[in-house]
C-alpha cells in the first residue's frame, strides 16, 4: 500500500509502509521501538488512509485515535478542520488527519544516513579518557 502525495516543494512522492515504518522508528525513540512493532503501527495507520492524503476523524475508534495522537506528538501526523453551516443555521465542524509528508521524508532520509555509518565508527567522549582516571586514590578519600 502506498499513498501518492505532494510535498511543500510540489514534488510528487509515494509514501510507503516502509517509509512510515522508518519514520515511526526514528521519531518515537532512537532505539526503543522494535522494527516489528513500528511496522505493525505503520500498516495499521496506512490501512486507514488507503490511497488518500487525509481521513476523517469520525472513522477512528478511541484506541486508534490514541495511536494517531501519539504520531501527532511525534510530528508524523497533523490535523485540520473544516467548518460549514448547515441548512438550519448550525455550524458543523469536520476534523481530518493528514500525513506530515515533509517530516516523514526527512526522518526516512535521516534513517538512511544513519544506517550507512557502522555502529563501531561512533565514538564516545569516554574513549579518550584513561581507564585509571576512575580509580580513587587514598589521598582523595581523606
């Protein structure tokens, strides 16, 4: 499943389950969400959208809406609303959910850049500190 969509730069981009999975993994917690869980969430969300860029909030169950709010907090989804006047004069509000395509694509690109750098190449500030620096001497204890 994929959504053909337009970014702010007016480029047409196909948003796939793999893209959303990568964005979810990189937005929630750098290493906290397992791949399988992120993919399951991405598939679940994409099933609501189908081939559309936005969906109406009314179709969501409370549990689904909680997941959407979590993704909104992560910057992957956003909301918009439309107001219309009914024939009897009452105002009616319709709430929608939309992908934040630019943010998702940025996270996908960021994930691809991080995957190219092997983990052993990442250094720590502690690598340059001698091991004996952590030992307390008798003079320091007094």
